[in-house]
C-alpha cells in the first residue's frame, strides 16, 4: 500500500464529523428544539470550514496549476472538488431535516414561517416590529459606493428596482437585533425571520413596489497575518489583525438560488470573487442563528440535568484537602465550582504566596481571571501566560490580559511560532507547599457546562515539581533549543517528551503482544492526524495489540484494514454534550498506564504547541478513568463506527447504552 493510501484525507474526515452532527438532527430520540441546535452546530462548523480550511484548499489548487509536481502532505488535487460535492449533499440533507423539524413544531402550535408568506393574522405585529425596531438599523448602500465592503458572515440583500434597473444593497441587521421575531395569537406561537419582514415592508416604507430582494453573505479567510517574530507590543499587533480579520479575502460567496445571472456577474466583479468561491445556497443564510431560536419549551428540549456537587469541606482550605487526596472533576456532569474555588481561595488565603496559570479560552466574564486580578491586588505574586492566538478568542484574551495587568498581574504573552494550549495552574503556599491543577479543557466556567472534560487537582510532588519547571520556562517566550533541554519525569509536554513517550508506551504494548501477553490501547481524542503516531498504532495492531479509539472529529487512521489495522476499532460519539476530554490508556501484562491531557494527536498539537498530558498516579482515579472510557466505548445509541473510508456506520445491535446518561449515573454513586 502506498504511503498516501495509509491515511484518510483530513478535510474529508472533518466533513464526515459534520455529517454525524446532521445525524443527530434526524434522530427520533432527539427533542425538536435540540434538533435545531444541531443544525446550528452544523452551520457554524461549515462557516468555520470555509474560513479556515477552504483558503488552504483554494491555495493548493492554485499552487498545483503553477507547479503540478509540488507535493504537500495531507492534501491532494481533488480535495477541493470532493469537499464541495460533500458539502452540497449535506446542505440538501440539511434542508430536508429542517422541513421535518418545521412540521414537528407546527404540531406543537409553533409556526416557524420559513419560505412562506407571512400570515395575515400577524401582519400588523410584524409591521410594527419593522417600523419601530428593524428600520432604525437598515442601511441603504448604493452599488457604486466604493467604501462598501461586505463584512464576514453578515447578511445582506442585493435589491433591484424593476422599473429603473437600479441596484443597491440593504443590510439584514441580525447582528444588532437578532434574527427572529416572535409573537403569540390565540395560543399559536409564530416565529419569523427578519429577512422576510424586511422584504415585505421595506417597499412600503420607500414607496416602491417594484423591488426584488436577493440575499447573500460572504465568508472570509480567518487566518491572522502574523510575522514569525514579534517586535513591540504583541497584543497591539494581534488586536490590529483581529480587527482586519472580517476584511480578509472571500472564501465563499453564498447566494440565494434565483439571483439573476447578470447580477451575479456584477457582484463577482464588484467584490473581486474567485469563481471557485461562488456557491449557490438557500433563500436564507447564517442558520447558525438557530442557536438563538426564541422558543423555549421543556417538553421539546433535553430534560434538565442537575450537576453533581462534589462533596467539599468548607471548614478547611481546599489545598489542605488536595494535600490529603487527589481530586478529579468530570464536567459537565460534575460542577465546575471546585475549580473556581481553587482560584478564589488562592486570591484570599494568607498562606498562598504565588499563583501561576495559563489561559487559552476564558469566559467573557471570567471569574477565574477576576480571581487572579484580585489575588494580585491582595499582594500575591501572580504570573499568567495568556495565549493571544486562540482562534476567534483573541479579542477577549487581550481584554482580560490588559485588565489583569492593570491590577498587578505579571502577564506573559504568546510565543512566536508556538501556541501554549496546556491548561495548567500552580499555587505555592508558605512552607514550600504546592498544589497543581491540570485540565483537558479550558479554564472556562461557561464551556464547562457543555464540554465533557477532566480536571485534576493534586499536591503530588512528582507532578508539581515537573509543573514548576514548565512555568519557569514559559516566561522566556521561546521554543526549546532541543527536546532534551528540560527533563520532565512524569508530565508529558509537547516540544519536549510527549511524542517520544507516547511512542514508547505503544512500543511496550507491542513488545508484550509479541511475547504472547495480553495488550491493549484505549485512546479518546478530538482529532487524530499525525502520521508517525498513526503508523505506530498500525504497528501495534499488526503485533496483536487490541486498540479501541474514540475520535470525535478528524480521524486519518484507517481502521479494520486486513493486514494493517484489523485490530483497531474507531468510534465517534456525538450527543448532548461536546466530547472534549482526552484519555490515553496503555495496558500490557499486569501494568496499566493512564494519562489525561490537553493534546490531540494533530500535527499542530505535536509540533506547534505546548501541551500537557498528566498521569493518573492515584490508583482509584486511574481505575475511574478506565471505567469511564469503557462506558463510552460501549455506547450504541449516540456512537457510530468509522470505516476505512472515514464514513459513519450505525451500530447494528443497539442495547440502549447512552454513555452520557450512564456516566452521570456512574458519578452519582
């Protein structure tokens, strides 16, 4: 088998994940309003694909035309065309699923007016909303206005005057007032897109009935133009680039189907569009706005789940409790409060002298950042590494970095050519005592309610010693001179020992299997891309190691290929919560190694980030993590198998195992 045939295409695999999201919108077991949320997730994911991946594929097409011999890993000349075909089919399926949902809502007396005339009984209410609210945000833009530049993913109409032939643009101000208007009459709830209200009443407002409306939006490249080396104020440089992001070049021009050909050509010239970026869509765009669908009904939503409150002793310091025993928090099943307490107590505990942490994506009203600022004002030595290059969170991170700095926090900014993706914290107390926090997910109290993650709090010196060494390195803001520059004994740190240790752990299972001993590998990841690690998993399979993989998103590994990977089973879980935690379990003979961590097995994680994976040294917690993995791998309702083409396949025999509910029940014990 040729080298390139050993792996599934990265972008096709990602689209397979988005296809799995669509599956949820079609499942009978999923409540109606939650189905709309999955359609919103699909739409949001697709927008990001066009902002982040399509520019790469379009550039690759251009390179290949200029130099057909050029080779770029993970890409082939047909990817753009394949991706476009898959997306077209997915969007057709999206439309069918939405039609079914609209019918289901109507049975509940919820009438979502979609591709329909606004009913006469609510016309006056819609008119009032137009003239009293919408109209104040409408901008009439002449087609020859050279200052007009469509902002990324904002909605517009191209409006034609059938009498004069004139063309102008009109914004759809969903970014100011929301996308939906809702009202209730005689027990019937109505939901209308403001697009339709504008089309109905704008002609009346301007006394011109000869207007035709054609909706469109432009998706723009999301990459920041950052130089390899930062000079001066990095925050200012990134802030300037973020402000220009919505003005990047167009990667998709999405228009409604009946847009006249001549007008399309005019717009293509006006907006300097490439032919490959022009995509016919539906009558409505930005359906990620379903995230804010205005109807809320308990019976049409997931049952409310009360988070488990971890038993805590509030009569003594949380650090004293951690000194006695490691604490593992599993969000969103368990409350994030102990993690907040970890930082809040540090701000006011007289015994705490120093605090170190990294911040990647934090809440817009982050209580953790607030606690760090308070700690500094209270005289603690607070050191925070803020990653300013967290895509789409740059502005929020800059805001909090400046706010904390004003309060006396020592801020270290991004490392050139390297992202710090580790989720870690270290608290130093009087007497040389130290406590650490390690996470698989962000220190973010908002996402902790919907992302499945693991957070370990420990005072184990084997881990705190390693972590202190990492925090001493980060302020240098540089890449390590070599992987051996720092010697971590227990933590796995990308750029140092992470990849080498994982390869070694796999080798140990291979050696055991070759000697006839039982050997197994169980891994849960968001994405699996890096080829040398995939190759090592293939080698393990061929040696007789049994491999169980849970990969939510991109998976370039081909499972169940005779002679290559017949001992590898890959499953994908998409359910109520976003699967986000990473688990690594290596079993051979009587030995089991269990790690959790922030790192996927992507090229970016292995080669261009600082990541932290941490061992579960507490035996009881190590067993708990193994049991949690086994519960998830046994899921047969919200799980699909991945075949050797990366396609989702339903589990044939379903026993009713829904792992996200079963994990909640397990943790309640």
